[in-house]
C-alpha cells in the first residue's frame, strides 16, 4: 500500500490527481484542504479528508506520519510553505516529494512568449524560484513540475523539458499535469531529483491561444 499525502487537494490540478489515484486499490490518499466546500463531493473511496492549513505545526506532522509520497499543489506564500513541508518531511523521514511550480522561474522561456510571460507574471515568480531552490537544496527525492499556462481541456497531451533547457510551448491542460503527477506517484523512482517544464506539444506562440 502506497500512502500519499496531497497538500492543496482542492486545487484544480489536484482534483484530477485525486480522481486518477482513486482507481488504484493499492494507494491510500490523505487530502489536506483549508476549505472543504471546494471539494467535489465525489472523492474516491481510498481518500480521507483532513481540514486545515499546511503551515499548521501540529497538524502537518500528524498527517505526514507514515506517508510514502507528498504531492503539493499550493499557492500563496509558497516559499514559506515549502520550507515547512521540507522540515516536516525530514522529521518524519518521508523522502518522495512532487511539487507543482511555474514556468519562468529561471528566465528559461524564450522569445516573444518569454517577454509576454515576464510582463504577465514575472513580479509573482520570486517565491516560486525560492521554493524550487529550497527543494533542490534538500535531501528529498523530489520532482518539480514547472507547468505552462494552464487550461481546462479534457485531454492528456504533454511533453517535458529539462532543468537547463529552454521551455517549450505556451500552455498545457491541468489534466495533463495531473496525469504526469499521478504517474510519478505510481512509479516513484521516475524523474527523481528532476526539475522539469511541462507543456503541450506544438503550442509555440507569442502567448497561449486561450488568452
């Protein structure tokens, strides 16, 4: 039995992950949410719900106990959240972390789209860069997923780029990012200590098509 702690489980990507993992009887999910009203009420049988904040110094260690994989789908003070998560993982000897981040934190997005992306979200990226730096400096078996601009097509169609490669494409479906995260949970030895961009192939443009 693989035990998975999902942080930010009511997020739009995380909801897909929860449903995909619900098909596996050998996986047990713990879903941490701040607002249970944001859940779909169709959570699978292998999921239990915990209500609270990832920064809770009592709750997170309790939930972390005995977990095999941590999947984080967070927003807000993501660097502070990352530091807390890593500290609790270390204290509970939990080694596998899958963390959703953003494109652009390494100024790795080329061309006109890169310029547009910096104008749109550049001012918000510093905490995401600090989060990735903290994860890479830790001793956990991490995978950082730097997702392109997110859209809601019901499709799984993605490619990845390496830590030191230029980012490809402009967009990707939330379902695609969830599919990759689910595969990593199912096969935790895949993309270990990797930091990858995630995009839909053949979406190179000056900006995402849906903007």
